[in-house]
C-alpha cells in the first residue's frame, strides 16, 4: 500500500491517492487535499464533507450523489457547483474515503 | 406451525420457494408467496423485443406453474410490512403474519423521477425497454424510424442488468446495418459512469467495442432534466445532448411498500449483510435478488448464486445455528453484441470482470470478455435453462462462488 506525504504527514493512500485509513483524516488534512484539486473549502463544502464522513462511519460505504442529496439534504446541483465536474469522486477524495463504488 | 412469507414471486422469490420447500418439513412450515400479478416474465428476453427477435408472448408464463406443491400463492398488492408485529398488511387491509420474511420484490424503472422524462414525449420520441409494454412500443417505433440521432442513456446506477444498455446499443448498431440504414443513424451512449462500464478492464474492452461501432461515448453525465420541446438531455453541469430518439434507462428503485415500512435506503433497497443477506435492522427478515442493497449487479445470476448459499444458511439459521455459507457477490452476465455473437463477464465484490474462459479453464465453452458465437448461443439457450432448471432450483454445473481459474490477470491494470 503506497504512502503519501501530505504537508508534513505520512498517510496511507490507494493507487489513485484516496486515503485508505478513516482515522488518519482530519479537517486540516482535508484543506490540503482540497487545495490539491483546486478547491477552497467554505462552510458549504464542509457541510457536504461532514455528511460523507458521518454517513460512511454509519454504513461503511461512501455515499452516492443521490444519497448526499436525498439523505444529506444538499441538492445535486449545488454539489456540481461546489465540486465541479466529478463531485462524487472529489468529495470522497477530500473526505478521505474510498472512491464511491461503481455499482456493477 | 411456522410461517415463511416470501414477498415477490419473481426470479429470487420463486427460487427461494422451490429450494426451501424441499428443505423445510411440510408439517412444521407453511410457505406463502405474495405477488401482485399472475404473470411471470422472462426478463432477460425483453432486450430482444425491440428488434423483433422475441415477441412478448414468447416470454411470459403463469407464475403458479413455477411454484411447487405446498406453497400458497396470494395475488395482492402489498401495503406495508410491520416488522414489530411480524406481519404484512395487504392493499385490501387483510394481514399475513410471519415468523420469517423474505423480501424479493426487486426493482423497477421510475421515469417520473427525472423532470421532463415522463412528459409529452414519453413513448413518442422517448422510450425504455425495461417493461414489456415499453419494449414493445420501442419495437414499433424502431420499425418505422427512418434514422437520426439515437441517444442511449442511463439516468443513474444501480440498474437492473447493468450490461443491458450496452447490449441494446450493440444490437441497434447491427439492426440498422442490416436494414441498410446505419449511415443515417448517429449513435451516442450517455452514462453517469466515467467509462463504458464500471470497472477498468471491462470498461476498456467495452469502450473499444463502442468505438469500433462508431458509437460516441459521453461520460460522467448526471442528468438533471429532459427538455421535451427541444428534445435534449440536460446535465447538472449544464451539458446538453440533443436527440431524435432517446432510449433511456430510468432511475431504478425498489418497491414503494419497502419505503412505507421504513425498511429501505434512499432507493428503497433493503440494507443487508452482503455475505448472508440478513437485514441489518431485523433478525427475521432477509432480502434476496434485486431488492437488497448489496454492491454487485442487480442480475438473475446474482440471485441464483446467492440463493444456493442462502438455502443452506436459512435451514441452519432457523435452528439457531450460524450461517457459514458466505456470499462473495458472484455475478455473471452474457452481453449480446450483435451479428450472432456475445461476450460473457464473471466477477464478484472484489474481482472485476477479466478475460478468460468459463466455466472450464482453457476450455470454456464460453469466452470471458471476448466476443464468440458460443456466448450468443449460451444466451439464447438460457431462456430454456431459466424456466426448466433455474426457477425450480435444480442443480446446475456452475459453482456459486466465483473462481479465478480460467481468468487472465493482466500484469498491469493500466
């Protein structure tokens, strides 16, 4: 399993750079991860990221966009504004969670 | 007398009734199946209706015929489950009690969930093939269509039989070529995924097959609405895709009574343990087939493989013993590719579809992730297998758990 140095910390990541250990994440780290993909965190961003974190903790799966909108209460349109182009993937990256499973 | 209640007499519910009736003593266990209709459809056949390969009458039989003696069938709509009282309320307010409940009411397309989709153009220039009526109407449309821009589209995942939109695309390409009008049809495949399919190796193989057939691929497309007047798909990130003929796969959701009963997730699927299919919320409720939230294909093959393990687990579980047959998400799906050929994919929760041979390593007769005539014949013969072996729960020469034997693992994935 590869390890990445993010700022001054070493964290375990997968081959695409997604964190693999739920507990190695904190909000400081999230800011750095966000800036690496060109996102500056605002309160609206945090609301989505915190939902991802708590939902994952409860269910063990990264929530889909539809779940973030129907259960988390953040409209999909807003997610595309906050995390342009690939919101599901970008949110998971910042939240330190596995990429949402492409359900086959 | 204990009662096992099975909601849904489709692929999974019928298999469960047949397998468990053999295993549970008729003097100790009453088994009842509830379904809203008398007709059992062979759903894999729907794909072929739009191209006139099957007629709807080729694909339907009476549900009762596939349930064994000693299983009651109740034809009724389900109002809700009351898990606290171990009972199911039907639409006419009558009630059925249970000791154990199996939810096997599958998933269904919901065009009304996407703004503009089920409006004025529905079944005019906008079609679907996941219902018998829809597939038949699409067939009539295709037969009189003289070409233009054909957009094949998936609203969101997961969907029943996730390879079907690709199969439809391959069959449409072959059909229009045969009609001598392929040059008058522009084809675009529009998906919310980041490639032709979900996992990397299959996505690459299937993406190349789209390219060979001159089908454009539009990825990461999350549809926000359909504009029926301008005939356009509009995404959340404001891309617009015009169409003359749209063949869409609407949002799929589990049955509404699941939501009314508080048993479902945001898409009305029942959260279960992915290895045993036991409800996470109630220790006497299982969800089988498409009705559960397990992260693998919603497909008959998954229902079949998981049922083989479930049968043994259930018999142990009701005796207070642990369930030790753990399901791995094994799925395999034929992918009809047109011109008398097809592919086969075989995978599970952890292993993506890979090239190779199946079920016998080196011999096949089926080829994994590569086109062959054997796969096409496998798919066509499967209708007989479904009615005669699969539903009755007879032994088939296929292992329930996925095997790596016969699969080619590439040195590098990228």
